[in-house]
C-alpha cells in the first residue's frame, strides 16, 4: 500500500481530478493507474472544508486549522472578505501565515473550485466563525460565493455542516435562519465558553469550543476531553 506521504504528494492531482470528470487519466504511478491511486488515497485521508466568514472570532478558524493539521486531516480553506477584515483588526496573523496552515486555499470568488461540486468527497464543512450574513445565505440557499456554495453542497449531499455562529443578542431573523439550517440538517454551534473547565486563557476557551465542534465530525483532539461527571 502506498504510504501516507505519497498520498499527500498526490493531493494536487486529487483536487484537480474531480473538477475534470470528463477526462480519463491513465498515467502510471508505481505501476497503478492514477485513478486507482487517487481512489486509494481518498479512502485513507480525511478531508474537511473550513470556512471563515466575517463575524468576530477569526481565532476560531485559525484554531480549527491548527488542530486539524495536528490530526493530519486534509483541509480546504475559503475566507470571506469580511473575515480578512476581522483578521486584520482582531489578530496579529498575516494572511499568508493563516493560509499556510491549510492544505489547499480557494479564493472566495472561485465558484468553479472543487469544493463547489458534490462529486468532491469531503467529511463536511465547518464555518468558524459564521456571520449572520453567511447564516442567512445558507438558510435560504444563496450560493453567491464559494463559501456559501460549498455549504450548500455539503447540505445537499447530506454531509455534516457545522456553523459556529457569532452574534448577540439575536433578532427573530437570526433565530428563524438558525431554525431553517437545523431543519435542513446543519448544526448551529454557538461557541459558548465552557466555564466548568475553568479556562485560564482566551485560547483555552477557543480551543475547547473548536475541539467540541470538530468532535461532531468524529475528529478527536487533545482538547476534546470528555466530562467525567462530578464527584458524589
């Protein structure tokens, strides 16, 4: 069986292949047709879409990328224009520094990207944080950019969509949109601090929320410890 490092090298080809489904590749690699090699890779590597939208809380998206990188999960990142503004105002991260945490970065306007197609197999999508505009677009099926299109694809393919919505207080439109997304199969996941864990830093709060969100995809991290109950 081909080793995991080789699968990573094939990542670019694997991302091109689903978008070029009319082509038939028979390039020989290690004595196997490229199609067979890519299929074996898909069976081994987990793949998650990470969307970062324009709500406050850019750190949630960065933390998700860091945790997934440590778990060797292939990440496909798409960042909205509003999120870029949040990055500049809330953090000290340079854009390239954030992008380097992802395996693949897709421009927000590239509706033709692989993650815009249901034939591109993923474990789902995490939007961290999720703005009310993005929530509304998802709730009403408006795939007007790659982030919302990818979310729409995840829902139609019956895959896991988790939205870490960031807003307070909430008006009726917000609540209605959350209800719609839930009825469509998505998970509305406000990053509420788990004070029972006695967090010492802001990063502790962010890490626990993101780890909990990732656990919904069956991805366990060192920060996703289970509550063992209170002593009698």
